[in-house]
C-alpha cells in the first residue's frame, strides 16, 4: 500500500526550534516573583534520624519557606509500583539521595545557604552494598518486609532432563554495571500556584498523568486541580519515568502560593536520580552437538537500591528475556530483586533486557566457538519463528523478526568482508575482531498491567487539527510520528496537524513514554478516533455541497465530490459542523492486546509483541594499553513498518553509542553507599570522537495489531550492541569478557595475564 506520509523521512516537527535554540524546556521557564528551591538530602547512606533542626535556615535572609515531613498534607510517599519512597524523610534515611527538608528563597544562593544550615542528628546503621549479601541471614533489614523486593521463578519443561540430553554444557558468571542516563537536561522544573487553589507543575517527565496522580496524593488534592506539563523533556531514557522533583515543586508552590523553581545540578542528579540495575548473573546452558539448544538455567541478583521504583518489572523483564530470541524447551529462570543502600535503580532504556542479553549472547558465542560453528549459523538454527513456543511457554503469534534480522546482517558488507577487515589493523600491536549479537525486546507493559492509550482529535475553526496524546516527547520524535499518522488517517496535509503531548490539560491519558510503546499506543489511538471525526466531517460537507456522503472524498485541504468539481475547505466544513451542532472533537481509547494469562510471580510477563535487532561490531584492541576502539557497527532493527526512516536511523545511531558506552566505559562506582564519580569528569561517556561508523539496515515485518503495521523501536536499538562489542574483543585477542564495562585497564590486565597468547591458548575472563 502506498502512503503519502507514513514511511517517509518527514523532517521532525520540532526540528527548527530545537536546532535554533528557540525551544523552551521546562527548566528554561521563569515566572514573575519566582522563588528558588533547594533540597536538604541525607548525609549518610543508611541511618536513623534522631532530630531535625531548621531554625537557622528559617531565619536566613531571603528564605520564604522551610518544609519537613509534617508539612506534607497528604501521603508522605511515592513510587510507581510501591509508594515506599518518602517525599520527606521522617525517621530514617536509606540512601544519600533521600530528601529531608525543602527550602524556598528569593535567590538560589539564599536557598543553597539555608539548606546548608539545616542540621540533622543521625544514628548510622550498617550499609548493604551487595544484593547477594543482603539476602543472607542476619543482614540488616532496609524495609520492614525484608530485603527482597521481588522473587521470580519461571520453569518450563524439565531443565535437568534437558542438561542430560546436552552434548555440551557451559556455565559462567556475569556482572553488569550501574549506568547513568546522562540526559542533557537534569531533573528540574517550575511549579505555579493557580487562582483556583490548584497547582501547575512544569517538569520534564515520561508520564504526566501518573505524575499528576502522585502529586495529588501527596498534597491531598483532587487530581483535577493538578496540571502537569512535561513537554518538551530534555532526554529521559527511563530516568524520568519516576518522580524526582515534581512533588517537591508542587509542595513548595502549594505552601508559598508563588512560583518555585528547582533544578538539580549534575552531582545532585547522580545522587538522587535513577540508574540502570547492576546485576549478577549465573548462566548454565546446554546444547546438542548439532547446535540445537536444549536447556538454560539462569539465576539473577539485581540491585534495586533503597526503594522499589520499577525494580520489580525491570527484573521480570530480565527473566522474560533471559533466553534471548531462541527456542529452548527446558528452562529454569530465577531472579531476586533486592534492596540495598546503593541509591536507586529503575527504568532504563532496555529495561532489564540489556543485562541478560549481554550474558546470553556471550553464552551463544562461546557455544559457537566450542562447537566449531559459525556464530551466525548457530543463532539462525535456534531463532524463534512465528508459531513457535518461546522459553516461557507462550506461542509467538505476532510478527517475529529474528530470522529476517539475522539474515540481513549476514548479507551486510561488514559481515561478508570481516576477514579482510580484521587484517587491516593500523599498527602491528593492534588487533581487530568482529562480533555479532541479537536480541528481542518486549513492547508494552505486558500481561497483568493496564496498558491503555487515548487521543484527543479536534478540528479547529481555522481548519487545522489538534492531536492530543499524553505520551511526552523525550527526544525520540514521537510527535513527528503522530503528525504523520494523523495526516495519513485524516487524509489532510501534514501542515494542518498540531500535536500536543505531555500536558494533562491538552491531551488525554495515553500512559507513559516507555516500554517502546508510545508510537504503537498513540498511532492506534489516532486510528481509533479518526473514523468518528471523519464521519462528522462527511455529514457536514454533504449538506454544504449538496452531495451524498458516499460521493465525497478527502483531499489535503478539505473534502470534494468524486464526480463533480465542487469542494469545501476544512474551514468551511468546521463552520457547517458548528451550525449543525456536530462536535468537532473526538476522544478515543485504545487497549493493548495482552496474553490470556500472566506468569505467576513475574508481574508483566509475558509480552506478546516484540521488536528485534541484530548488531555486528568491528573493534580494534591495542594490546599494549588494552584500549578498545569500536570502528564500525551495523544494526538491523526489525520494528514492524517504519513510520519515519529518518527517526529510526536517529534512534539506531544513538542506541549503538549508548550500548558501546555500557560495554566499554560507563559505571557508577559506589563504595560504602557513597558515589565515587558524580559528574562527567569521572563518569566516562562516549563522545563524538568515540562514535563508530554506523550503518542501519531496516527490516520490516508488518505487525497486524500495530498502526500501519508498526511496533516499537526505542529500546531494542541499544541492546545487542554491547555483547557484539565484547564478542568482537574475544575475536580480536582471545579475551572473554564476562564483566562490563571492559575498560582499557581491565583489558590490559587480562591481556597481560594471558601473555598475548593466540586463540589456541588459555582464554582469560574479565
């Protein structure tokens, strides 16, 4: 089918204002009479609070308000799944980011000084750093219910029978790091007090309606009195899915009845914000000599930090994706999501899939080498097809793109010419290697989770359409995709579409921008509402033109007769609708398809719609220093029909670099509950100089349930590149990576221990 806008590289609707600097993010806003806010945070990663003295802060010049826990009028807690994180701590702190008091003052300097003057008397408690140690008998209890937030156990078949059938069994331990979202705009925003007693909060986030609910609960207000505006958001990647500043802003504006601004420094963002879960993973995998996988046993210990946030669902997805996109009849998959005093871990692009994909794809690479098989051949032999039972025991009824993605990688220039590429090392002591990895990524919130969408479609008197979908724009380009799908569905010019996202006053609740769900959700919501609005337009135009409704067709500027030259512009049709009393507004709803049953003890499992991606990487390792450079990456995402090729390429480019950082550089280091690298001078990120040459090959397996056949793309593009890089390191120098990031120092030590032996020698692990 031919489309006018869908599938075309339409320029982003927000490109000009963002490129020129005209865009105003939430932290750019200022209002007359605005106060500045600061947060007094914990001095200890774990301690009892014996007393709080705010007297000096309250008398400091310029201070307007100092708030502590008794000043929270409603529920003193928040959290997406379990509201276990205090708005302001009362008697205990559990990590360094815990908030104890809020200050609002006339200037930022006064607020900073007042926060410093607040004194807190503590009784330090033992600090838990390792989730495995936190589960041992006698460990200090971080929460009253113990240190286990969630335990999952999923079995299918008989895993010991499967290992009995295996000709080769390998087992390894893997460790993955905490990763920082590193969005350009740290958490922050402004809140204002409305004349009706309500509050408006302007803060970058990923779910404005959920923020509204949590703010209202803490302030003891009707949610309708709370407006949340979160668009545009200066980057999210999952780190703005949970509350960080929104309730604090609203609380201060509520008490002072003045505008209040709070904007975290990078160091405070590191201290108080969310990270990717550190995971410790045990893998035991069995295979027959012909390469058929028969058994997989996985055990995961995930460090969720001091509070739940989205730790449970994240670790559920680790379990659900632990076997990758492969058929494995016998599995035992167990995970522990554990409280520690190491900050907070929660949603991060990939949502628990990155960790297990690194482990599983390393297992697959080891198996291929020990069996003497081509690593691509081994993956193709075991890849899921539509109609297969997956390792969780559910049939893959929706589109399955594993084999198309793998096949396309096999045809890429890098893969076909890999031997020649490997021989082109720039210096005698540098060695090159090529690695491959593949992954699937569940789209949507999964079984047992209410996953809904909605859209507000409105024809304005001037003949333009407003499209309101609450899933915020966090940089990924969903507003452009919405405009494309709306213009295609309403059969009008795309210039007549105005999209509003992330505003509880201008858009209906469509859920969060997360879980690779926003384009699928928003697109289906548009498709659900457009027919009703178009039917009203036809009725008005038929009377206006004196033609039967079935003799009308839409054209970019209005409606016209099929058999005559008579036409009416959208402006004229809007006036006629008003005369006839036909509403020019439609609100639609959409419910995600879901599995018939949820896996017991694993909330959110299974998903039934998946995106796929295969990536290959060419690396060059300096054997004298251990430094690894990623030279080329090829990505082959299969995400259903591509709504905007330009947008997908941008996602794939960014995802490849993010996954590279996870493999080689990025790690939030903690000792005793204290952060050791709190800014970008010590937390090492890939820069433009590190970015590899990148080629994106798009594979489209249309998804019958998706808008125009689309699925999600935001997460899967950053998942398999990490093990593709580490597998390439092994291909280059024979060092098998089981702990990331594999920094230059780690690689150097492994190379030194191995005495630079060729592949026939002992294979070290790092």
